[in-house]
């Protein structure tokens, strides 16, 4: 299963957190570092989370229409 690290940006829904994963890649022609980010809806329970926490998310079976990841652990507050 794929694991990613990202920052919690929203906790407005019940048992769902929005996590932004940012990646850096090199442009093939201009050789400049380009930053791209993507939002993931992640399932979480029984964990103390706040907006701004750094978390690890893992791919799992589809939980709902948009949730395909779960939060496995909190890395940093």
C-alpha cells in the first residue's frame, strides 16, 4: 500500500480530515524545481488531531465516495 506524508488542513467533517500532500519535481525542459500539492480526504478515529499536524496516510479500500486513505500516525504537531 502507498503511504504519503502531509499536513492536516481541515477537520470540519465527522471522522474525516483533509490532508494536503506536497511534492517537488524537476521540470524536464527548464530544470526548475516545481511544487505541486494535492488534497486527500482521509478517515480518522480515536486520535487527537489539530489543523497543522504532520501526519502519515496510507492507501486503503474505498470507505466512501471520496475517502481512499486513512491516517495511520501523527508525525509532528
